[in-house]
C-alpha cells in the first residue's frame, strides 16, 4: 500500500487552500479557525496572509517555515479538517 502524500496545494483566498493528494483526491480546507482559535508562538506569524501564503510541499507534507513551524497530518488534510496536536 502506498503512503498518502500531498502532491500540490493551491492558494484560493484568505486562509483557504485546495490540497491535492497522491490518490487523486483533493480537499478545500479553511485554516482560519485553527489559526485564530489555537494560538502558539511558533505559528502565530501565519495569521498574516503574506506569511500564510508561503507554504510548500516537502516530502509529501504541506509545511510552513524553514523548520516546519506549522504542519498537519496528511490523514487530517485528506479528511478535510485540521486540528491541534494532542499529547
């Protein structure tokens, strides 16, 4: 079985991205609720649209920042939502 990966992400508007996956599916996800409701010093800067738009795909993951400051499990993205990490 192949590992699910992000293959492409397109900026749509505000905090919305259309994310494409290695299985041929795609999801439109609004990251605004997460960014506004889960403040954290490491990713607060991505509330600025200019910084939010600086996402990239690295090793099949959608990431922000030089050191992967902000990222979400591919399985969550594939299901169409983002949530804070639970420990």
